[in-house]
C-alpha cells in the first residue's frame, strides 16, 4: 500500500465485514481519504452529522486498522465539505511576536532586514532563494516569520510551509516508512512560500538532500519564494551537496552579526516596553554591556526581570539584573557540556543519544561514538576516565583509542574532517 487511497480502501474493506451493506453505504459512500500526515489520517465527508457518526461509531475501528498496518497510533481528522486540510492551511504566525515592526534594526542586521522586507513586498527570482545566516539567537527566525506574517496579511490564501530542516528529515523518514512519500512531496512542492530554519542540518543526510533538492527545484521553477536560514553560509557546509550549494548561492545571501551596544540597548528597552516595564538606565546599560552576542539572551533577561517584579514584587536594581543574568547565561567563553556534544553528534548521524552511550557496534554508531569522545576531549579537555563514564563506563584505554583514531581520520579523510567541523559548528551555534 503506497498511497492514502489504497490504505483507506483497505480500512473500508475491514469495516465492510462488520456492518450491513446499507449501513456501509450510508456512512462511507461519500467519505474519502485526503492524506496521511504526521500521525494523522485526514478524511472528508459531506456533513457534520456524518462526521459525528463516523467518529463515534467507527473511529476506534479505523484507528485499530491503522495500527495493524503501521504498528503506530494515529489520530483521525474529519473534514466537512470544502473545509481545508491541516496540511493545506498556512501556519498562523502570532503577529505580536514576529513582525517587521518589532524587529530592532541596527548596523549588524540592516541589510538582512531590508532584503526580508523586499521579499515580503514582492517575492521575485531576484532574491530567490533568500539565504540568511548568522549565529544562534540573532534574529534569523524572527525575519523568516516576519516575511510569512507580512505575506499572509497581504494575501490570506497564500500557501505557506514553515519548518526546521530536521523536521523535514523526520517527516521524510515517516513518509517512506508509511508508504506516504507521494503525499509528502505534494505537501511541500505546491506551496507559494517555503520557509526552512536551520537548513545546515540537512548536510550529510543523503536521502534528505535528494528530496530537498527536488522540492527546492519544484518550488523555484513554479516561480514561488524560498527563504532559508542557517548558522553559516553554504560554502562552509562541507557535507552539503554541490548542487544544493549552487542553488542556495543562486539568490541573495545575507548575514546577521551580533548587535552593537546601541542596538542591544534598543532591543532591551523595546522588550521591556512590550512587557509593560520601564528599566532604569543603569540596569539597561549593565545588561547591554554584559550580554553582547545573543538577542535571545537579552530578551530572556528582560523576561526574567519581569518575573522578579510580578512574582516576587521585587524592585529592579542592578543587583537584580546581575541575578537575572546569572540565571539566564554563564558569562564568559561558551563551553558545551558532554551531554550537548553527545546529543548534537547523535543528531548529526540521525541517531538517539542513548545509542551513542550504549554498546551498539553498528559502523555508523561506532563512528559517531568515537567522534563524540574526540569532541568532548577537544572542546572540554575532560579526563579520559570521566569521558568513559558518559559511555557506559568504558575504560580510559578504549576512550584514548577512539580519540586517536578520530585524530588520524581527521588528518587523512577530508569527509571525516568535514563531519567533525560541521558537528563542532552545530555545537557552538547553541551559544
């Protein structure tokens, strides 16, 4: 069964064996399957009355049939008449959170902001794709969603797909597993606006890159807009296929840098104002001076101060600000934890962190585990015995052997070197 129609027919055949022909025709003659998407079977019928009866009388039978096919639980979504499917509806972005109006513009993001506004006003091949890159927490996602908000406001019927690249991978795997590959393709290839966050995560994933390439081409050739964000430019994604690099570089590439002092101050005051708070100048200055590279952290501190004010009825002073900063970030050089390194390494290889910690001897798992050990040693300088404790108490000689093996591979194998570089960049992008 490779299509939703075949799956639905199989379910109907099962139901037909448990009801009379009259009952079957009454409830199911004009009920059709729309799609299978993210653990949902989406059906369509002609009236609210029939929808209620089908869900009440036959919902459990349908779910059991789906479980027999896929060994997974599914929800049932019933549409009536011309009601749009959830996969046809554009995501509704909260305008109070992600608009151009509340995006603070400064020298570090002026060009990226102008490009995003231009795309929102008139999507065109000139800025297609628009590729925005920069470190985590600088406003890339804000611009991405502001484009979406502005275009939906101008045309509420526009079809939008917004997702993170790892969601694209996960949905693709699910579609292949459930035989719903065609529905997956139609879901994204016919949109008017395709927004993808953190596209760097598709690098090194062969099946994902193949599907993404064809999705990109379809949308682009239909004259529709693509906007991508990443933590680095395409040329620095070592494991990204050349054909995708070429397409990503074929539009407009813009970067966002950490904001300067004046912009940081404006961001702090703007966020405080939106939360109904006015900060004393000395508090604003302290925050802007001590948090220099991450807009998200600036906003996090202001939110924390709001909590102090509302919950603890605390007066906001510089001492309060120091406490808030300590709660939100660790001032100084970013040092990842072993857990983060294991998690990001596992994510890169499409594995679970527990698989790296465990005893699996599959080649890809073993390599990922060795790289994780190598990065813990390189980025943290942790003793070998302590590193082993994160991998089911492997002894120090096993850890040392793994680290030396990766060191040799990095020197001799350009692909492994690129893999280590990409994982390291992903780890540092969390800061």
